[in-house]
C-alpha cells in the first residue's frame, strides 16, 4: 500500500532532532541503537516533550529494522493511517519551552 505522505529525515522539533517525522500526521519515528538501552529516562523526557508539542512518537530498535524491515514498515504504515490528518492541535500555551 502506498501512502501519500512526506517523511522527513533529521527533522528538528524544538531542541530535538527526530530521526524521521511525518509532519502532516504529527508522527515521529525514532530508530534506537544499543546506547538507548541505558538512556531510558532521557528518551522518555524527549518523548514527553514531543508529545506536548502535539507529536506522537513510535520507536523501533535498529535490530528490528535490519532484521524485520517489512514488519517495521507495516507498523509505520498502520500508525500513519490511524493518525489524524486534519487540523493538528496547537500545543498548549508555553509548551514550546522545555522544563
């Protein structure tokens, strides 16, 4: 199935840079390497910030991408399909700043 969306690589959002983003669907796709196993708190903080900006975050391990690319692509396509397409919510006032 082909979905008519643009996926951006290394997309800046606030002080973070998303691995991949689908701006029209407010979806961030993160591909995590082994170093993320010890950075759980940092990743959670990052995800919370992105969510306050109106983005949904999905994560995949590098090994999942290399070992099951078709499954990862299917999961991403499913997330894109269920993502809202019309007017995206504005972040709450003051949410642009990270605490």
